[in-house]
């Protein structure tokens, strides 16, 4: 997942959590505010009705002309009187006035109110569940009760407060055993709340839409800004890193603002590249100096070795020539020293050929031959006249193999010769051959002192030798390594745990490189 996507998701989650908390608190606050306003409205209406009831009580009730629908109350001792004109007037006490005003308020949609008591006079004023609970709480000292009810999907606020007995109230309630200040009952005020909750839902929906739009806009702006200020510049920096060191144009200006953290990082990267360039230049110069020194040292070793390799036979050849000049008529002497001259020339020729093979790759000539027999011949040639060398062979190829026989012969001669010299003409030379999988494997082991660990990675280098001057040119292993490599194989060297060195020649064979059958 891309960094900008992760960043936007994280910021989006933070904004959503923050907006969710804000939305929840705002919605709760709205509901609390609406309930508080409705409660104040109910209290105001309660006190208005209470004052109206007080006024009616202070005037000993209201007297209305008796007409159809305005009848005498059966619960009053003196429910009606007749005036001087002979008109009958019916009395309305505070409870009756309250009930009639409630019916008018209900018709107007303002709400309704009623009085009730646990000690009823009029059964029509019987309390419901809310009123009964409230009256019981009043007996325990509660000053008022507020609840939100939901009936048939409609909400309403119910407010109820106690009504105490005044002096004017004793005219109607004296026979019930009340005294001034006693709680006679309570008055319930009911305010419809559907409109308020509908407004709350509308406001919540508007807040939700605003929140979603805000999150979308903020996410888009963050995406654009992050892409322009971070992603594009990081891509530019990554492209410069990919192009280095091919593109070394470190003087081009850094895009966009260079005073922020990414710009500072780009500047530090430029400085790092410049330091790397300087270090590379210094390293190249040092490497060139070391290379030149190694070339001169190698050339010195080569010249010293070759000079001794050539001077030795040349000195013998010069002696032979002087002897021939002294005895030109002696056939035996002439024949003997001509043979020595021929051997000296061959020795010089071989030395020159080894030098030529270092820098020239000759075409590989494949021959189908007996590898085991070739190994025996090489060992016999190398160890002839060395009676203290024990030859131990485990030759298991036992079938004709298609390889570069002459090249392989020279490799075996070089390895065997080095092993004999390493053992100082005394020890055991072990040679093993086998066909493993699709490869020819030949291992040459000796019981000499082994190879110094610091020289293991140098022994195949041209001109490298641990022999004394005049005893070797350091070309044998290098030529052998080149010959094996030319056959597509591998020549490795290591020390044995019990002492001595081991050289392993591995040459791959094609599917048609071998012919089944025993070698006669």
C-alpha cells in the first residue's frame, strides 16, 4: 500500500473519530437543550395555571350562567346560586377551571394539563402511572418530576409539581382533614415533543452531511497536497538514486521548495553522492597505483624466474659448445653434447610456450580417450627416478571420455609436478578419477606441508610462486587453471585436515561425451 494512501486513511480515521465525538456531543446537546426549553415551557405553564387557580380560589370560585353544557358540579356542596334577576349561576372551583382550560389548550396544540391526587374527590381526576409515581415521590420530598414519554411513536414531555393547600382551599377540602401547607395533590403539564425531535433529526442529518462533505474535501486536499509536496518529490529523489552513478548531474536544482525536510534530505543526498564520487576517484587512483606496483612486482618475479630458467640451460649449452670446439673430431663427444644442446633448447622452448599460453587461448581439441591410462602415463613421467614418492591411484572412469586430452594431460603433469616438489621428493601422491553425474572429476592429493591460508586465493594468479628464485616461474598453476577453464570446468584447491594439499579438477561432459563399455 502506498504511503499517501496510508496517510490519508490514518487522517481520515482521526477526522472520523473526532467528528463522531463532536456529532454525538452536538446531538446530545441538542436533545438536552430542547428538553430544557420544553421543561421551562412546562414550568411556565404550570405556574400560570397555578396562579389562575389561586385567583379562582381567592375569589371563592367562578360563577357562570347556567346554560346547556354548563351544568352544576355534583361534587360541590353549594354548586349553584340564583341572582336577583332570577338567573341560576353554577360554581366553578379551581379544579374545574383547570380541567376546562386544559381542554382549550389541547385544542390549540399547546399541550394539556390536569390535577390529580391520591385522595380523589372526582373519579375523572384519577392519576395515571406517571402521575402516581410522581405523587409518591412528592410524599418523599421531591420538588418536581420530568420525564420524556414515547407512545405510539410520538414523544411528549411530562412535567409534574405538587399543589399545596392554602387558606382558601380549606373551604372545599376542610372535611378531608387537610391543613394549610399540606400537599393536596399535583398538577401534570404535558408538552408535545414530536416537532422538537423532528428538528433534531433534521439537524443531525444536516450535521452528518456536512461532516461527510468535510471529510471528503479534507481527504482530497490532503491527497493533492501530499502528492505534490511529498510523493512527487520522493519519486524524483528515488529516480536520482536509480540513475546514480550513471547520471552524475548533481548541480541541477532540487524541485519545489528546498527549505523543508525533503529538500534538506535531497541536499544531503547530493552531498553524499559528491563524497562518493571523490572517494571513488581516490580509490581508482589508489587501485591504479597498486595495479602498477603489482605489475612491476610481477614483472620482476617473471624476469627473475625466466632469466634463471633460461640462463641455466644457456650456461650448459655454452659449456657444450666450448667442449665441441675443443673436440670437434670426437664423434662420441659430438653426439653426446649435441643431445645436451637439444635438451637445453627444448627446455627454453617449453618455458617460452608457457609464457605464450598465459595471454593466448588456443582452440580446444576434443579427443575420445582413456583418461585413466593418460593419468598413469603422466604420473610415470613425473615421478620417474623418484623412488621415495609413493603413488596411490584410485582410477574409476573405466570408459572412453570425450575431452581435451592434451590440455588435460598438461594439467595433470603440472599438478603432479607441483605435488612432488611440495613433498620435497618424499611422500605419497594420491590421484583419484571418476565420472560423477555429468562431470569428470580428478583429484590430486599430496602429503606435503599444504598451502598457506593467505596464499589460497593467489596460487592461480600468473607469476605467483612460493618457490625460490630459479626453481619456478609461477606459471604452472596459472596455465592449468586457464586450460581447465577453457574446457568449461573448474580447478579448486584446499588443504586436507590430516595435512597436505588437494587439487580437484571438474570438467563437464556432454550427453554424448561418453560411450558405455569397459576399456580393454
